[in-house]
C-alpha cells in the first residue's frame, strides 16, 4: 500500500489506513524473518486487531490478563450454558468479541518524498500496546516497551522512494507490572494489541527540537524554558526564539533569542510574561503557550507548548494551589472504555468524562495504575482538573526484579512527555504494591522524582506504604467501610449519625488523601446492555438477568436498581461528608463515580461505564454534598422522639477561590410534604478551610404527634446547592396492643390453632431464625465492591425495596427504599429466603439480594394460611424497643394494619411453604 503525502503539511505523512497484517501466536516470526516477507492479511490502523475481528474466540481456555478470584464460572453447574462454544459469557468482567495475547505483525509501504532524502524522519506511534519492534526494509530500527508515552523512532538516511515498515507488536506481559494493573488487564480496557492515536512520519531538520520543559514561577511571573536539541548537534548551529503567547496566539511579553552553538544539546532561559499573568487552577484554568522556534541553515523546527502558571504543593496537612488551600474531591479513572477496549485518544470523549466530574462536584481524577494520553491532559488543562498519574503498575516492587528499573524509566518518560501540563499535579508509582522492600524502593523513587522535577507532588503508591520522603499519604483508613470490615464498619455497626470525622487517623506531618473510598454497589441496570455496541459485551448482565428470571423477579430489576441506587447515593454522601468534616484533611478519591466493569463486576458508580446517569441521582443532588462549598451538620443521631429537642452543630467546608464575606446562610426544617417547621438566617463570613463552626440548629420536637420524616437543609445564598438530610421523629406513646392478634416468636401449635380459627397471627421470626444456618449477611449499607472479588465479605444485600404506600407501612414513613430509619430494622434482621414460595409471590418488604444469586429475600410478608391471616417479620421487633424508636414504630404500624379492615392478604400459602424459611437459607 503506497502512502500519499498530505499536502496541508509537507513535513508530515499520515500512516492511518490499511496495513498488511499477520498473527504470530507461536512467536516464530523473528526466527522465520517475517520482517523480510510481505504479509497478506489487512487491518486498519489506528486501531486494535480485536476490534477488527482478529484473534481467538473466548472459551474456557482463554488466557486472561487479570486475576479471577471467584472461579465458579469454570465448574459450577449454573454457569454451564455460558461455557459453550459460541455462547460464552463470563460473569467476572465484560466479554470481548475476540481475545488475543501474543505477537502480531503490521506492515506498510511508504513513499519517501525526494526532499526528505537523507534527513532524519521521525515515526510517531502515539500509543502502542505493548512492546513494539520496528523494521525498515527488513532491518531492525529499534524497540520500545512504554505503556504510557508515544513510541518514537528516528529513521536516518532513507533514500527517496518506496520503503517497507514492519512493526512487531507483542502484548504479552513484557514486564511484570501486575496482571491487575489497568494499563494491561482485561478487567477494564482489555489487553489489546495494536496502535492507536496518531500514526505518522515527520521529517526533521538537521538540528531539531527534541523536547521542551517549562518551569513556570507563579510568584515571579516568569518561565524557565529548557530546550533539548537533537540531530547533528556537533556540526550544526542556529538561533532559538522563545515567545510566550496567550492561548489564542497573541504574544505576551518580549521574545527571548538564544544561539544554539555546536555541541550544546540543552539551552535554557527565563521568559518574563509581565505583571498581568493569570494563574491556573481548577476554578480558573487560564492557559498560555510557549512558541519555541529553532532556525538553522538547513531549515526551521518549531514546537508550541501549552502551560499554566500554578503552584501546587503540600503545606502542612493540606495541599495548596497558588497559596490557598485546596481539597481534592476526586474519582478514579480505571481505563474503562467499553466500545473500543482501549483509551479514548480524542478530546471530545475526555470533555464528556471531565464534564461529568465537574457536574458532580469533583475537581480531581486519579488514573489508577495507568497514564492517560495527551488528549486527557490537554482537556484537563482547559477545563480545570487536578490529575494524579501513575506508572502503569500494581506489582511487587523493591525486590530487584525487572519492573523496578522499568517503573523508574517509565516515570522518566511520563515526566518528559506530559510534565508541562498544569493539570498534572500528583504522581505515584501505581497501586497497592507488594514486596518486602517496597517502602525502601518507593522512598528512593519519590526522592528521585522530587530532585528531577519539582513541578508537582509525589507519593509512594496509592493505598500504601507510608514513606517519610513522600509529599502526601494515600491511605484507605479514613473511610466508613474499609476492606474486611464487613458488618463491623461504622456505617453498619453504629446507628447513622454525622458527628464523627477522621482527625485521629490522618497524619500530622503531611497531607492525607483517603484511598478508594466508597465502593458502594448498585443493582445492574439491565437496560444498559444496548449500549455495548463495540468490542465488549455485557454478557455478565445476561447471566444476572437469568438468575433474576429464575426466581420470578425479572420485572423488579428497575425497582431494585432505583432502590439500591438511592442507598448507594446515601452511602456516598456519608463517606464524602465525613472527609469534608475532618479538620486538616487533604482530600478523597472515590471508587468511583462511574462503574468498574471488572474484578467480578463492581457496579460502584452512580454513572455507568459510559459516564451516563442511571436514573436515581443527578449532578445537582450529588454536588449538594460534594462541591467547593458544602454546609455540614453534625447530627448525633438521625432518629429522634418527640420527647427530645433536635440539636446539632452547623459548620461549613469552603475551598473556593477566596473567603466568603458577609453572606446569608439559611437553615430550615420542613416536613416531607414541604410544611416549614422552623427557619433561621445568619450573616456569615467563612474563611478558606473546613470545620468552620457557624452555629447550631435547634428544634423542639414536642409538637410532632405522628411519626414523621423531616428534611433539614442548609445553604449559603450564591454558593452552590443547598445540602439536606432526612431525619425521622417518632412519638413516644404507651398503648395496649390489640389482644385479638396473636403475637408469637415461634410458629407453634397455638399459632396454627389461631390460624385455623380464622384469627390474625403476627410471627416475629427473628429469634427463631437465629438457629438457622444463614448465608445472607444483612447490613445497612450496600454491598462493598462485590462479593465475588471480596470472597463474600458482608453485607450481602443492597438495601430494602417496598411499596411505600403499602397499608402495613402507613404509620412508618418511608420512600420505599433504604434510609436512615431502616438501620434499626436491618441491623437486627434475618433474611427470609423465599425461593421455594410461588414464583409470583412477593414480600411486602424485599431485601435486595446480591445479583450473583438473585434470591427472593424478604423482611416482611403476609398471606392467608390455614383459614387465618398471617404476617411474618424477620426484623427484631421484640427487644430493646424503648431505645429503638424506629423499630417500635414499625411494630406499631404492623399492629395498626393487622387490627384494621385493610388487613386482607390476597394470597394463600400452605403452612409448609411458610415453614420453609426455617430451612431454606442458602
């Protein structure tokens, strides 16, 4: 295939288009000298071979790149239909159309213009995966193993006319960066093979610019410019011109001229932009350009480098941007690109990603164990995001293995390629390392980076270890659910409250950023499957839907999604607000704002993998508790009685561009239907920072005579959304329960006798179920990450779902989903497994099961049994009711309902079916 020159740029030839191609699964190409042969298949580059139908069909023998913790798919009978050839679907991540790990060869004829003859020609492969080896006319011209930066080859001495480029690409694990690292794994982007982004040839002058480093000094309004030259530096000289410009190209300040003398490979000079320089930050992403022009007798070379004036540093326990405190409100980006299986190289998609981050109140993105392409940095510069970049590893380090040196070199390459971007503010080796000498190795690596490039802050790794050389500490401790906590976490162990923080956990000698907080799951959005029109398909969702259908609940999928989504949102609110309440804390990193499709299927996002809403929360609500200015209330509890006065301190977290001066803060308490109970306005001035005490909210609850949901809200006019919390108030009343209703803790002979007489029976089954082996661990929170990857860590449920208007719940205000009042019930509850009940029989209150098992689980159901009417509740409604007002109110609501004419169960069950909850807990 002959390449035609692009006339718009006579110094550049695009190589996009058809390439000859051959797979080399046995890795015999080098031995058989395929570089000297003409390959006969055709593919398109840029692109991956997988997206063009090349590779192998997925099967039980597929060599995945990534750990599979739960291997049940390979042997369990329920997965047998999904292991069949041509019908393969896996539950642990998205299923690719094709899979290939090994060597592939790509080949293209080029036509070198006569005016290029004998000059240096640069081949640019913007992103290759993974190792490339280049041959020109059968002779090796070099190789590269970077995962993060373009693979560039300098071709010297080519004659005019036809030449053949042959590229050997090997996506096997060339260096052990870790099979789960998002730079290589099938968990997210896939272990693809190919070249993406810009593929081009560019002719260079005899002496040319290799790279430019800019060190802006925000205080002095100057830029130190370092220009490294390449080519024939010993035999050529020229003139270097440095001109700062606004982003529209208009000059700023005076040009600086330098002489490039023979033998001098680096030139440097200060460029003064004057007094009117605008500083770069997330709120004010003002950019400049440096035009660097090299003029030589043999021709000119030019680079235009975008930059910003910003000073991002650690100061005490905080970060500062340009001298003011900044709080990182971040999410992870784990290289999730379901349509292509590789990262987006265009700016438009990054605008979509960062636009959603901004809409949801975030200012920071951590690239988990990978480094994004140029487009991601460029868009972050223009939109205002603080980026944490990593060297593509999740590995053993410090043991003297090859990855130790590769990581250091990859860090050098990343800093050289992307270091001028103002958005590039933080850097780490990668994620959660292993190795006995990890701290020593990473401490030295951090020191090396700090000495090499002081334009950003550095830490050892995301998660651990602490090293004193670091600029900041990334740790998983400051969050409401840590790995392995199960039901012993603060959100599950303790009744909901908002008066705690992490001040005893964060370090006092450097900033602390909480690592991967959240990880709260939501039920699969099955309608999402239609979006998977590219190389990856949501076969896992097909499996989950089949499990739901088997138990007669497929029609409840959307309801389970919404109910679990509202609980997920509440969990994220609790996590984020705890960080914002912590004095001196530096930030958090969510896992995550969007879903993570791998590691067993971790549906932890309020957005799907395409960065789109799922229908239960939007950016306006999310940013009400996640933005630069957030009112916070330290509630000692969220459930009250009408014998109390609701009192709680009110404070502000404010990390804007300047302090708030004489603004109006308003707080109010209203009923669920909007009736205002109390409102106060305060004139406030708020400095930059958090834990800024404003005052106290107070409301006498004695006038509330019925069980009520109240909405407490607070906001500063002109500064973001109003934050709000639901609290619940229950009357304290002594009343006798209806003696016509037989209340029992066992389905004993008297209960059966009462039913046979047509009476009403309330079976409180909590104590009886204590003796039954129960594999369902019920907690208040949603599932953490997912049970397949965590080996079944508790809880195993995704909250409650019910009809809010069911008459049994008429005296128990609720929205049909989990809220803080449900904690008293689900924290002392046994899930009733109702799989053997009729398929079309459903509980009044569902416990939403893990999507892997999709069991029909209930807390409350009613039925006609043996001629009578039976209500069964597996939450504890027997014990400690004076100190559990929500549970006491739930019991009152059931008793009111059962004593009324409305208690007319529509379905009849055999007694043996009811008794099955005692032996059907698997």
